[in-house]
């Protein structure tokens, strides 16, 4: 099992761009882009907390457990 970012699905559902989330959250675009593309290896608590706060989602909605694809 591995942790996967669900940010892409959340933003797509809300028709929100990474740039819009950047403006609302005050987080760096590159940080959000990596999370959006599920390229983040380590998750900063403050970053995850801020995204959850801005999007009004639970951590369990933003970060999900998936079967390891063998990478």
C-alpha cells in the first residue's frame, strides 16, 4: 500500500485550477503541482493542513491509500 494524493480529482470536481488554489492557500505553485501530479514523496503537515482548510476536506479525502503498483 502507498499514500496517493487525490488533489487532482478534488480540483477537477470543483473546476478549480492549481493557480486558483495557490492564490487561496498562499502555498507555492510548485508544491501544489507536485501534489496534484502525485509526485510528492514527503508530505508537510502545514501544507496538507492548509489545503484541507481551503478546500474544506478531510485529510482522508486528500490523501488515500492505494495498492502499490510495483514502482
